[in-house]
C-alpha cells in the first residue's frame, strides 16, 4: 500500500475520507471539491451526524463526472484527540472502505490536528496498514482485495516530518506483520524447526547475528526444565539466539529479550479442553514478538545492544511426556516440583533466562509470553499484564504502551505470595494454586533473574482476537512488538 502526501487532486476521486471534529464546519475543509462540499452540507443539515468521536458515516456521491465513496469520520473534541483514538478511528474507517472495495483513498482533514506531524503521519500509516492486514495465505486468490493508495491531502510544501512519520509507521507495522504471520500459521506448519528457520531468514534479511541450537546442544547445556516440556513431542526443540549490537561497543550493557516459544500447547497430561486447544498455535506469540522486535531495532539502527533467546518446543502427550509429580532441575540447578503440566511456559522461560545470563552476559531482562489465563481474566483483551522489579523501567514501558496503543497494567510482585510456590520436596512448585495466578507465575520467573532489572509481560489475553476491530483483524495481534520498539527507542544511548 502506498501512503503519501499530495496537494494536487485528480479529476475523479475513488474514495474520500473527511476527518473533522465535533460540530465542525464542512465548508472549511481545504481542497475538498466545491460540489462535494455542497452535497455534504445538505446531508449534514438534514441528518444528525455531528462528527462525534468514533462516528463514521458512508455516503455514495454520483454525478455525470464524478463517482465517489465518501466517509465522514468524527474525531470528537480536538483537545481530547490522542494518537491512540485517532489510530483506532482511522483503522475502523479503512476497514469499512475495504468492505466497499475501495482502491484509492484521499484523506481530507478539516481541523488543526493536535499532534506533531511525525506522530500524525505515523498513526495514519500504522492504522491504514494494520487494519488492512489479513492472513489469507490459505484463501483463494479471487477473494483477495487490497487498498492500493492512501493520499493525505495537505496544503503544505514542508512534508518532511509527515513523511518521516509515515515511514516510521510502516517500519513498526512491518515488524508487527512478521509476528502476526508467524502466530497465524497453523501448528501443523509452524513447529520448532520451522520457527527457527523463519528466525534465520529474518536475521539474514535484517543483518542480525543468529545461532540455533538443536537437541544435543540443549542437553549439554543441561536445560532440563526446557527439555522436560519438549519431551512429549515428535518435533525436537530448538534454542534460538539472535543478537544485535547497535552501539558498536561490546562492553556496553546487553538487554536480554526472552520470548515464550511454545509452537503448540496441548496442556500435556493436564490436557486442555478441545475449545481451549483451538487457538494454542498462538502460544509462541512471545517468541514471534521477539523476532519482530529484533527486525525493527536492526532496521531502525537503534543504539542499543539486545540479545534475544527463544526456547522453542511443543507441549504434547506421549509415553515420553513429563507428568504431574515429576521433579525437574532448571539450568541453574534449582529443582522444581511439577504440579501442572499446563504451566509449561514458565519452565521454558527460566532456562532461556538462565542461558541469557550465563552465556550472553545480559544486564537487563524482558520476557514476553502468553503465560496465564489468570492474566487474560484479570485485564481482558485490551491490556497485557506487567510484573517487574524495576519501577523506573516499568514506567518507561507503560509510557511506550500508551504511545503505541499496546496498553499494559502492572500487577504487584507481592513477596508474600511466594509462599504459594513453596514445595515440600523441591526448591519450588511450578504453580501457586488458584489465587493470583498471573502474579505467582511472575514471581516464579523472578526466582531465576538473579536480581537483575527485569520485566515480565503476560500477553495471554492480548495476543489473539476472535473478531476484528480497530487496528486488529481476526487472529494474531502481534502485541508487544510496537511497544517494545518504542521502549528501545527511548533507551538509546
């Protein structure tokens, strides 16, 4: 999709978007053809459309010379307009235009947008591209329709900042699409080996360093918690390590980015319900987000050093699968009593974190995972859960989430809840019981971070959508990608 800024209009306009504030005067929209202004004035006088926030009205205009689809798009009161609200409203309008088979869209704005040119261009670009996303790899070609162009009609010769924003929005979206495409692949296609191959292709394309360790190396590393989860599957696990050195100084601190890589999760012997297993191809959403983020920080040439570690495997049932009651040993030597085989993600994450600390010498840790149903139940699909031991860093992440619309809600890392993880026969249990499940899962992981600055992002509720809306289509959201790119931009040296 082409997105640009223009001043000169063609004779015929396929689709017109008119963005205006509440009770705005349509006659003051610059460049909008006079005959269309007259028609819209009559419509607005006859109807109750007042450009309230999120309102969209579609009109078909036809005369001997012109045939246009017109979308009136309300943004509400200008002083209340935010990047997130504009992103959602514009995405919903794009979605409607797609349904009406629009090809070229001309965007007219009837007010001074209270955002910088960079942010405005970024938001429009991001909304247009993300709302147009559809995972259609397995659909017939004739069912596919795409918007070809979005032109921002603006009376300015200085388009540098808007064009910069448009490009940034495209780069953020490109990284998001990498994650969404991976998560949307069915599990009979995307297994640990396939995920590793896709990570290699991404690394090659964006100039990242990568190593992929197979079963023998994982055994030599004594990553027994990771291996226990992987044992039930015919597909061997893979340990994926991606590196980016943006400071050109190998002595600069390295941030560890750890993604949960369960390419399918049956629950193991604590098996999920059939309905609960239906979307479990999304249990590698954390890993997919990590791969997307790594592509973007390399593409943007950010001045940060980041090492990503993904422990990729399947949690399946077989004669080899681990069981409730087993005691396993993590890479750092701690023993874990398995209470629930469906609390598997944290077992793979802790060995990936141990690896990052011991072998990659990381200074800070971010892990991102579809970890607990408790997180989804607590905050729903619009938020991710954050648990951390670093207040300042958490504040940065929350602000990055607000800027990108990928919201996070911080839960307390309450030390008293550690008692729930106490085992009579091992160092820890892998679950803390029915109460505070999102918190106790975070506290379990915290036991393995060695007091380094750490943030745990649980995206169990936000990683997948059952219906479209705003910037998200049905399926994977790629949540975490844009937020973490924004965070790393704020952390540049």
